[in-house]
C-alpha cells in the first residue's frame, strides 16, 4: 500500500487516492494538514515556542497574555473557515503543548527572559520593595521576603486558577526566596569584587603597573544610587568646566563648596546634621587655620620675604650715627677755620630781624665766638657744632623767612667747611642718603592707606623715580625707592599677621576699595606679581566666606535644594492596597512592611547625606578625582542604570515565579 507524509506524519493511501486528479489530491492533503498536528521541532516551531514562553513568563499577567494570544487567532480562523471556535482553540493548545514538549530548553529560557522583562519596571519603580534600599540586612531581608511572598502568591493564584493550596505554597516559596535574596546578593557581590581584583592583578602582570594602577572604579563607585542621582543632577558639563577653571585659578585647596552654589548648599546641609557636621566643618576649619601661612607663602613667592621695617629702621639709624661719629675727628685735624665772613653776614641781618627769628640768629652768631669771648673762633670744630645747632633749629622752625635765612647761613658754613675739610661733603652725602632711605621706608608703609589722604598712583610713580636719583657727591641710584618697597611689603606682612582671621579686614588694607592699590603694587613689584598676590587674598576671602556661610545659621536658602532631595529620598514607597493583599491575609504584613520601609527610607536618606556632604569639602587630589568622576557620571550613569536593571532583573526573574531581591552591593551603583 502506498503512503504520503503530512506534517511529518506517514498516512497510508489506497489506489482510489492515486486515481484522483492532482487538484483533488492537493485538497485532501490540505484537509489532512489542518487536522494533523504540525511537527514541533522545526525552526518555525522553535520561534513560536520562544515567543509564547516570553509572554507566558511575565509574572502574574503572563498566562493571561499567552491565552489572549491564542484566543485572537482562533476567533479569526473560525470566522474565515467556518470551523467551530472551540475546535480551533483546542488545536492551538495542542500545538503549544507539543512545541513545549519538543523544545523544553527554549521554553524555559524564554519564560526566564519574560520574568526579566516583567520584573525590570517594578525594580526601577520601587527598589526598596525588593530589599534594594539602605539599612540593615535584617530589614532588607524582611522587606524582600514580604514582597516576594506577595508576588509569588499572586502569580501562583493566577496560574493555578485560584487553587488556594497552590496559592499558599506560592506565597511561601516567594517569601523564602525573598528572605535569602539580600544575603545571596552580598555573597555574589563579594565574588564580583574578588574577580575584579584578580583581573587587576593579571592586568598588572601583563601590561605593567602604570596601566593596571588605573582604577576601574572611581571615587563614586561605592555610593548609593540616590547619591549618584543627586550628583548627576549637579554635574552639568558647562558648569563643571567653569568650576575646573576656577580650581586652576585658586589652587589645590579650593573645594566644590567654594565654587558652586549647589555644593555650598550640600555642605551647609551636612554641617547642620549631627552625623555629618564634623566631616564638613572639620576640613573647613583646618583649611582656615592655615590661611595666614598660605598667604605668607604666596607673598614670599611674589614679593620676597618679610623685610621687618623696624629692623631696617634701626639699621639705618645706626648707620647715621656711625657717619656722625666721623665728623669731629675729621674737622679737628684741619687747619684754622675762618668764620669771619659768616659772622659779619649775621651782624648785618640781626638788627633788622624781630621776635624769634632775631633771637635764633643772635644765638647762632654767639656760637661762632670763642667760648666766653667776643672774638670769632677759628676752630673748625666750633663751625661744625654751629652747623649742628642750625640743623636742630631747622627741625622745629615753621616761618618761611626764618627757614630761608637759616638755610642760607648753613650753606655758607657748608661751603667753608668743604674748603677746609674735603671729606665733610662725602660724610654729608652718606648721612643724607641714609636719611632719605629712612624717609622712604616710612612713606612705603603708608602707600596702601585708603581714604582722603591716599597716595595717588601718579604721586607714587613720581616718588619712585625721584627716589632713585642720587644726591650730593654720591654716584649711582639712591636706595630710597627700594626702602619704599620694603616699607609697603612690611605693611602687607603686618596685615597678614594681624588680620588673617578677618579676611575682609585684610582685603580692605591690601586691596583697598578701588583699583589704586592694584595699580600701585604693580608699579612697585610688577603687574603679574601684584595680581597673583591680590588673587591670593581673594582666594582666602572666598575660603573664609565659604566657612562662614556653611557654619552660620543664616542663608538657609542655599541648603534648600539638597534638603528637599533628602526629603524625597526619606519618603517610604507606597505599599499596594489592592484586593490581593486582603485575600491573602497579608494586611498585618503590609503594615509591618510599611513600618520597615519608613525606617529604612529614613536611614537611607541619612546615608545619602553622609555620602554626599563630605564630597563638598574635598581638596587636592581627592577633589580632582571627584571632578573626573563627575565628568564621567552623566553618560556612565545612563549606561550603568540600564546594565544594573538588566542584571538585577536576571537575578530576580531567573528563578521561576518567585522574585529575588537586587544585589545589595550593587543595587544603587
């Protein structure tokens, strides 16, 4: 007997079938094809098995979705062919069963994938319900167990058609798996870390220390998801680029709290909380205590060491005393000095002067005589002492005519002393130069003085030019201008030593109210050095303003943004109140879960504050590492969230109907 193959089945046929026309044979084969089940191990069947398993694997709603995908084509086929709907649907069910039996591995993998796809949205929407929040292992395990029990019960209830026994066992299974999830996650997380360390060691061996030492995990790696979420919010690329420029300007001691208002608010919020106060205020106080030392170092780099004006003044004064001590020996060794022309000049002036001027001239005239006699002395020492007396009178006289007359008499004495003792002019020049230096030192200490008597830049420029010109018999520039610079620099160091704790006062002394002081400092020390030093004062003023703003009770608006975010983090997720909880007798469990979630959320918010607040006051290499991490955080955060959502869903959806919690070491990464 002959046979034909239909859908993989061998069907015997007699001669009557063979005698039919080809069209009639094809019609019979088509009818047999619809009646006989199709093979379940071909490529099309595999694809159909995978698609059906994917939908069926979705927790709770999976069986309903799968049945709906069969009912729709059954209704369409019945309407088009005139067959009974129940018969078509029955054949579809038989086909599904045959395909599952022929492809068990594909069906299982597809259902696991469906569990993953169905679990991801729930994990992302409410991670705390799956034991993924902060808090103790016990709290997270209890929450995860309650959630797993609820989902397991609901899923078993749907798949069993409402069988109470299977529903109860589904709740027990899901609860037990949920309880063990956080601990399993810790173990898995530890294994991942160990694997990473081993990989780093292998990289070091193969590629060298420099490549291997580059950390795979940055400074933000161990932060919770909500901490990283806040950091991503305040990590705008343009804002970070501007902050990096200011870091370069103000140096390694600059903090994020100095530059960005959002970070100032984070620091202020951290300082207001007992648990994080020391972590924020401590670094600020430590940096503030070194303000004077940093400024002194900057000034030494730009201007040179502290000249100590009082020491210089003492040295100049001692130098003048040494010069004065050389006059008497020099004039005493000279031949007789003829003071007669000077005496005669005074004799002509005295009768026509009145008051104090006449008395001063008469005293000077008597000084030129030998002691106790009316004769003019020829002793050079007498002429020298008379000149000294005139100098003392000049210091106190204020009448212009008196000053003019006395200077004229002194000039006559100078001229005659120079003729008889040539070294007197050199001594005069040395004494005068030391006097100019003392005056320059004193003037320098008032160069930066503000107010109505402030020295104008043009006046300072003139003094610096004339102060360098030699006088008398000296050759070469005078040191008067150099002493002015020392006086100014000494006043700056004095201000640093006495006002470093009050940076506003220091800025007022050195920088002044306008641009004059900057311009004058540029004249004395060079524009670049002046700018660098004034920027150092601005830097320390910024640091002081940060410390005061963070620790003061005022300006609470700065911390509002971060405080609001912590408030959102501290809100416990809502526990569903639908009928399934009541039917399963889990009302008390829901209350317990709510209580645990509230405590867990509060602890998690505290952890976020504890993690983020100290970052606002990082300095040096740690601050730079944070900057690099924040620059990467934007694009990495998106990829990281997608990657971890998939991993967490695999862990939670891969065990059948029960749902596992997220990996505790990774849930917020």
